[in-house]
């Protein structure tokens, strides 16, 4: 059985910024080159969260 490795990003901010989206895209591409999948980038703040995966940025 193959073990899958991945990364979760969890910054604290109520809404995703353009910088968050750019970092997500860059990390996704970088991870592909070295075999690490970016599982999600969750933006957490103000008692709510946003999944950049659900928003289509991964």
C-alpha cells in the first residue's frame, strides 16, 4: 500500500486574499514537482472558515 503525503495550510484570516490564492497555486505546482499533494488551504477567522479547495483554487 502506498502512503500518500500531503500538506494542509491554515492561516488565520476571515477571507482569502489574492496573496493566499497565489501562494496556494504556487505551492500546488511546487508540490507536484516533488510528489507532495496540497490537500487544502483553509482560511480561518471570525468563527468561520473558507476552503480554497472547495472554491476551486486547488
